[in-house]
C-alpha cells in the first residue's frame, strides 16, 4: 500500500466507507420491513421459507460485495482518492480565477 501525505485521502475514504455501510444497513431494514409487511401473504401462499431464503441470499451477497469494495478501496485509497483530489483542487483553482 502506497503512503500518502494528504489527510484528505483518509477523510474521503472514511466518508465513503461510512456511506456504503449505511446503505447496506438501510437495505437490510427495507428488506425486513417489506418481508414483515408481506409476511401474511407469504404465509397464505406457503412461500415464507422461500421468500425468506431469497431475501437472505440477496442481502448476504449485497453486504459481501460492499465489504469487498471497501476492502479494495482501503488497499488502493491513494490511487483512487489522489486523482479525485487532484481534479477537485484543479476545479477550485479554476473557479478562483487562477491557473495551474
């Protein structure tokens, strides 16, 4: 892992990781709410176990992909975020009327 001197890299990574984990939690809550809301219909049709299993598969795959993405971003954060910061700094300089 390459070292970086800009503390903004760590800040951007931290915000992205928190946002990704918050999105995973939100998806889990939405699935739980939807399953709870439709549980009576699932019971009537005899689909409770099937729908629960499918929902669990989707949630586990989604959560594991987000965790893998965060791990990848953690390993390559300098390469990923340095480029973003370069262009953000360039945009800020151009808006201020300067040239780089």
